[in-house]
C-alpha cells in the first residue's frame, strides 16, 4: 500500500531529476540561501569584491547606529534636566518627551496647546475617513465643511470662549499640515485649469498658461515665497495688509500649481483624440466633456506624478521659515534653543525627519493603493 | 345659420417639397496647404440613406466629420436641418444634439460602464431624469441585442459588442440623422455581420443615414444613393442599381472592380 507521503516524495524527487539544467538545484532547504548567495553575490570576482565591500560598510555603520540609537540611548530624564543625556554615549530621545510640545506647536500659547492638538487630530481623522473610495459621497463634503469651520475656530479662537490667537503665533505640525493641505487643495484645480489652458486652441489663453508655467518652473520656491511676502504687499493699496501666512500659502499654491499642471498635462496627452471627439459628437459642452470624460481618465493615469508633487509640496513647506513662519522643522530647531538641550540637535532633526517621513510615506502608500483601486474594472 | 353658400375651392396639386436635412454646397477644406475637400456637394433628404465609398485618404471621413463640426470647413456652406454650420456655437450644439455619430474605433468611454456610456449624454446634455435615461438605455441595449452587458466596462466586450454599444450610445440622444465612419473596418470578420444587422434594422426604421463603408452588400441592401469620392472630390453620385451596374466614371469602375473583385 502506498502512503500519501511517499507519493509526494516520489513526485518531488521526479521534479528534481527533471530539472538538471537549472544552475542551482536546491538539495535541502538549508542550502537554498547559500546557493542563492553563491549564484548572486559571489558568482564573479567583481561581484565578490562588491559584496565584501558592502558587507564591510554595513558592519561599519549598522552596529554603531544601533548602539547610539537603541542600546545606549536615553529615553527619559528626571525633572526635565538633560544631565542623564550628558552622561551617556547614546542618543538623547528624552528630548522628545521634554520638548515635544514646542516642536509640534511652536510658539502657539503654551496653555492653549490642546487646541492645535485637537485641530490636528480632527484633520488626520478626516483624512483617514476620506481615504476609502466608498466614502466618497456628498456627506463627506459636508463633513469636511464642518471640520474646516471647527479647525479654524480652534486655531484662531476669538469667539465662543476661546481666546484669540493670531496666525503669527501658529507653528509646528499644524502649520506644516495646514500649508501643505491647503496648498495642494488650492493648487490642484488651478493646475487643471493651467494644463487645459496650455492645450487650448485659443492663442491668448495658451500663451498665458504656458508663460505662467514656464516662468514659475524656472525659479526656486524660495524666491516665489520672498516675492509673495515682500513684493505682493507693494501692489496692495495703502493700509491693506494681507496675513503673512496667507501670503506664504499663496506662494506655495502658485508654485505647486505650475508643477502639477505639467503632470496633469502628461495625463491629458495620453487620452486618445477619439474620446474627446465622441464627447463632442454627443454634444457635451467643453467643461462637461473635460469633467466627465477626459479628466477622470487622464488623472488616474498620472496619480504617481501627482502624488510625487503632493509629497514635494509637503516637504517644501519647510521653506516658509525664511519668511518668518515656524513650520515643523523651524519649530523643532527653535525648541533646541534651550542651551541645556542644544547638544542634542541631531536627535531633534531625526525626530522632525521621522514625522515628515510618516506623512510622505503614507501619501505614497495611499497613492499606490488608490491606483490599484481605480484601475480595476476597465482593464482590457 | 348654416345656409352660407358652400364655396368649391379648386384643388391644387402642390408638389411635395422635400427639404434636404443635410446639405453641403461647394464645401472646401484645407489641412494647411493640403486641399482635402474640393467643391463637395451633397444633399440628403429625410429618411435617405447615403453610402459613401472611395479609396483611403479620399476625404470621406473628413466630409462626414464636417457635418457635425468635428472638422471645420473653410469655404462653402453646410446646412443641417436648415441650420447653417458656422462659428455660432449654439447652432453647433443644436446640430450635435440631433446628429449621432459612430466611429471606426468605437470610442466608448472606458472608465464608464456600458449603461453609463449610454446615459451620460442624455442626462448631461438633455437633462433627462436618471431613471428615464436608464430605461431608454436598456431599451436600446435590447435593440442592439446586448442587454446583459449593461453593467460591464467596454474593455470587457468584444469589438462587435463595443460597436453595437456605440450605436446605442448615439441613439440614446434620439438623433434624427446618423453618421457612420467605417463602423465595421476595425472588426474581426466574424463580427461584421452583427453590427451591419443592427444598422440595416435602423435603416428600416426610417433613420436618415450617411455611412462611409466598403461593405457593398450592405450598400446594395440599404442605400438610396451611392457616393464615390476620390482625391477630395465627389466623383460619382447615383442610385445603387445604376452605381453598381453602370458607373459613369472610369475611376468608379476601377474602384468597384478592386473591392468587389476579391
Ligand atoms: N488632421 C489632419 N491633418 C492633416 N491632414 C489630415 C488630417 N486628417 C486627415 N488628413 C489627410 O486628409 C486626407 C483625407 O483624410 P480622410 O478624410 O481621413 O480620408 P478617408 O476617410 O477617405 O480615408 C488624407 O490624405 C489624410 O492624410
Ligand atoms: Mg476614414
């Protein structure tokens, strides 16, 4: 009588025998990684040298990093003094516990920090709710409307019992998130108009849009921000001032829109002429045609470059520090002004970088997920 | 009080004046320096079926695309339902609502389901309520014999099915004139018939049709008028019996010999 296991073994053996041409025939599972390493890492002299070099570099960097960041790190200190950190050779992550409020909220009045904290939580919760496609309904729009009002009330205050906090005191993560989100939300429709304008048949519109895109793409964001904050007020009538934050937001929006427009245009170019012709033949007016036929197809093609631009925008907000705003990075830096903690600026930057990374990585993963979601259904 | 004298009116035989619904008068078109349409004249009456044939590059597509202003002509006049096609956008909109078009490459909207393809224009252009548009769409899908594909995306259908959806999509706007630009040229041979059958049925219902095609069997079956174009000119225009048996021009004879010959 043949036992089932015997059957399987026999089949495996047969399979092994039938594959003599394969370079590496794994005899047992133990030899698999070794065989793989032999054929991929040590299969020639240059490869062997490169492998050894890489191993040496890893050996030189990883253990010290782990020792600094984990094994010898100080995670908390007593009574707010950095003394414990000074005695240790490792990283001073206690900084996070001591200075997190300054890093996250900047110079916002200390006793009011719960307000930006709550506002940030509301926005993050709303973003998470907006992510799944099945929630993309009218109600979500209303929810955002309410959220925006509540967040604005929390940040500004001035009514319903909250003391007023001027925008000059806003800072840290709420400022970075606010600038990035609003910058993206405002730049996106503008970029679509610019991209469509650049493809317009009307020479004047085409020239304006092309000129704008090329002009803005040709200068650094820093100079756009400077112009927005220094030159903009010169054009305004006497006595009228525009909020510094608003000027920075305008600069970021105008800058991001120019780049986004090129990404959107790439998508528009990929849509066959026949799509527009079919829409025309059905009598759809221009904007309907764009909104219902062309853009839905074009935009899903360019989700990766668009999200790339969103990520850039998020990180570029750190440049607003040059016009005197305290975004997350600047607030982190300011939090280290305390002489006692100044030696641990590296830790401060690592923490700030980690926060940026979490946001940008989330955006990146979300875009990949969204791309897969939108691609289903109409693959050929 | 009804004793007024009954006046015997003389019975006048009025000639039945059939106004053309599509009229091209001395139409000229250039692509840059290239003269695509030269003195094109064509007149299509209500319910008439015109089949246009001719060698590739002779301007057939360009001509019918001028009828719904997908292309602009530079001289001459084009009238559809007695509305002149010029720069007046309102006129263009009005004409496009009444003129359906079917393309060689289907041009269905790939991001929308078959049903959405059909309801899009009625809801957004004619503001038909959603339910009504969907009912009409289902009726049309039944007419083109694919009601079971309503929820699928165009990419999931065969070429023949896609072209039938495209015909239904154009019909959803309830046009009085239909333009076909080589509707079966992109299809595998076994799918040509299913599309032509739908078109023959449509012709039987009295639709005014201008159809660019090289399906001569179809032309014989439905055409009231055959048009032969070459090098941007209308070379010959005749009823099918005469067109096929006794073409006047040598070019037509050659062309027919080529496509019917094999
Ligand atoms: N957009 C265009 N620009 C320039 N030339 C064109 C364009 N479209 C068509 N043509 C030219 O016009 C001629 C007629 O084209 P078309 O009407 O498509 O011919 P047909 O449909 O009879 O094959 C061809 O020589 C073609 O190359
Ligand atoms: Mg053609």
